[in-house]
């Protein structure tokens, strides 16, 4: 059987179909390229976010270290001031201090024994 001849309309349709196929192939390639660029952008943004998080963590560590040092200095000063008054009281009233220490020891011993 003989093949029907292609008419001008059929040839025009084939040309449009080929152009559409070509456009679809180009769109596929563009989409692949766009996805690759999107991954690169996302990777760069994630890396930048990680750097920012590291900077924030470092600043928080330094702040905590400074605060701890300041607090330790304050506690040391408070302890020394109060230790001085406790020493003076023990020197003035040694018997009372001994009974107070004994009572405190008995109380702590009873609590810890349970």
C-alpha cells in the first residue's frame, strides 16, 4: 500500500511539532541547570548560616566565660568578707562556735544517714 503524501498543512504541523520537541528538550536542560544552581545557592546559604551560628556560639561562650569570671570574683569577695566576720565571732565566742558546729554536724549527719 502506498503512503499518503504529506501536504503542506501536514509538513507545517510536523515542523511545529519538531519545534515543540526542541523547546521541550531545551526546557529540560534549563530545568536541570536551574536545579543545579539552586543546590549551589542552598549550599552557600547553609555554609553562611553555619558560619553565623559559629560566631554566635563563640560570642556566647566568651560572654559566659566573662560572666563566670565576674561571678567567681564576686563570690570570692563575699566569702572573704563574711569569713572575716565568722573568724572574729569564733575568736570572741569559741565555746558557742564549737556547740554550733557540733549541732550542725549532728543535724547534717542525721539527714545524710537517711
